[in-house]
C-alpha cells in the first residue's frame, strides 16, 4: 500500500489482557521512547473491565516499571498523555459506539484484536455498524486464525466482509523477530549461500522451538489447540517458508507472500500410513525443569486430556529445489531449555582424501541459526586440528560465528520485542511481514491433513517427563537409504537435544548422534 497514510490511533481490543500488558503496550512505549510514533498518535485500550483511565495507566506503569529496562519518567509522561482507556463490550454496536469520541479526529485508525478469534467477526460487524470501519482503517488479527481450515475460512469471510484484504494484518510475532528477518538478509543479501541452498547440497533441515514453560493457566485455550495448532501451523511453518522459499523479486508484500504460499502448496500431505513414521506426539507428565518440580499437563488441566504439548514431524517439500530433503520440525513445552533454532545440515564431502584417524573426524558442514535465547549464526567448518599427531593430520569442526548480541552490544542495543517491528509496520501500512489469507488457509490445509491422519491412525500423545526432550519415537529419515539411518534418527529423537539439534559448539570434535 504505497499511498497508505500513517495511522494516527491504535485501538487495542483486549487492552487489559495478558498480550496487551506483556507485549503490546510495552512495544508501543518503546516505539515512543525511540521516537517512532507519529506526532499526535493515540493509544486507546478497551476491555470489558470497569476501570478508570487513571487505574489503567497505573497498571501499565507498574508493568513497565517491573521490566528489566525500567521506566523512563519523560517517556512515560509522553506515553501516558497519548493513552486512554474505554470500558466497553466491543462485540456490540453500543460498545463500539463508545469508542467514537476517541476516534473523531482519526483518519487512519488501527483496530488491534487481542481477543479470542471467535469474537473477530462480531467485533468487525460492530465496528461497521458504528461507522468506525473506514477506507483507511486497518485491522490486526492475532493468531490462531481458526482451529482448522473451515473455521479459519469463516473468520476470514466475516472479517473480509468489513475490511478489504489489504487492510487486514494477520500477525505472526515470529516474523517480527530480528533473526527471522535476518534469515531473509542472510539468504538474499549474500551470494554465498544461494547456490548451495538446494537438494544437491543440503542433506536436511531441522527447525526446533523448545520452551521450558508449561501451559499453566492457558489450558482452556491450549487444550483445544495443542502444539500442532498453537505453534506448528503458524510460527514453525513461517520459519520453514522463509528457509525454503524462492528468492522474491523484491520485498513488496505480495512478492514475498506469493513465494511463501508456493512452499505451503508444495508440502506433501500426510497420510495415515505416513503419520506413524513421520510424526511424534507427546504430552508432559510431572518432572523437573530448571531444578524446580513441575506439574504434568493433566495436573494443570485438572483431568485427562488427549492434547499434545510436543510434536515432532518430518515435512517434505515436493518441488524442484527441495525434493528428497527432509525438514524435521520439533516443538514442545516443558523441555529442558528455551531454544529456537534452524539448522541447515549440508551433505558430506563426496570423497574423503583423509586417511587414518582423520577419516572419522570428517563432519559435514552445518549452518545453525539461533533465534533465541541468543541471536547467533554459526557455520560449522572443518579445520586441521592444531599440532602434530601420529599418522597424518587430524581434523576438527569449528564454528565461524556471528553473534548479533556481541556485534551490536553497547548502550542502546536493547533487544527489541518482536511486536515493535510489526506495530511499526502496521502504522506505516506495510504488510510484508504479515500473513495473507491464502497463506493462512494453505497452512491450515496441511495441518488439517496431519490432524486427520493422527485421528485416523489413532495416534495419541506419548507421555514425556517435564524437563526431558520429549517422548521416544521414530521419524523416518531417508526412505531410500534404508533402516540404518531410520535408527539413527529415532535415536536422535529419543536421546533429546543432545542428539536432535545440539547447542552450537556442544558437539565439537564429535559427530552428534553418530552421524550428525
Ligand atoms: C505463542 C504461543 O504464539 O508463542 C505460545 O501461543 C508460545 O504457546 C509462544 O509460548 C512462544 O513465543 P516466543 O516468542 O516466546 O517463542
């Protein structure tokens, strides 16, 4: 939307909820601190809770004060002056009308729905009825957009009846993370990797999103979704798309999103037979995480449940570039460490010229992109081990390392909340980092296939102790190369992090899991 004016007000629906308090209001405050909010920009939070403006501001102030960055008095004064609170039920026309006085001068308002997706349609209807949905207004939708393809279509239709597609910003906060955007830079601002980025050179790709947190109080939402719909349908498939997509012609929203949709369309559908070889479901039981006793999911939930808190699966992209390259995706709650990582495992050398002991030293190159907790990129390369040894040279694998934290450390190098980037883009009307309707629906189509195949095969979640790396299981690795490698991969999944994706450097000098 090149001619889109800057937004002049943001209305946060669910403005006193967890997402608004932990992410959205702090992000707006930091944008204000850094001078990114346009002059006169207003923040209006709305929720059903009967609070006065002063009470609301007091709550936000204490949330900000409790953050590690602390509160800057001058910034707070400016931010508080532009912030208001309206107690209203935005699913009714009357509730939406209560917002009117705050939007009278607004030319391009943003409506941010930090609400249950089941309310999206009703809020849009109420906004239209109150005459607030204008040509320049835009709407931001939080994931999950639906629970499957059908429900996501219903939401998209009801929101689309009020807002044109280019005014709809479907947010996936992973796309706002610095290293995720850096993946685009790494691939398309360097000539180095692109010629290697295909099935001739890449052996497989691993994407891991490991969390130490459990589900806790969020179970009423989570129990209906599970790890497949909560994490894999959105965050992980977005990461997969950015790794796998063809170079877009430019960074225009549709250029990038067209390429992502092509990847999603090329994902091989799961069948009932595949699901047993290519996926693992798990659910945490009581255990110890970070030295502390942790409840199992069913204790938190208060009753037995068939919802998975862990999923690992092999995805195949049936296109020219990626045919035969498995993409292993893994995510889980209550795992031993918080780590989001993409590992591109290259193939080994076609022929080893190194004899003797050095023959076993050889490890294939690997590019490891760490998104959190640290933002690092490492390329593992083989080197000669220093010094003398009997029987010729020895080799070792060493990382060529780019630590973003170290490269940019110093005053003012605060690590940004992913929402800051995305809010700034909505204000400017740039939707490159937002998910288009066909993208979200293609992702659901594939995920529905996995869920259907699980159901048909009767695959229930296997228990794993909180603080472990998930249940034992098997993912078929290389169909063509037979059972030996299947065993290796299954050992990887069973053995946990040390074997699936090792923390960078941890496997120095030794191939993890025998081969990797
Ligand atoms: C959310 C999921 O979208 O992402 C949560 O609903 C998950 O279950 C969270 O914990 C993870 O986000 P991050 O940025 O902490 O990796």
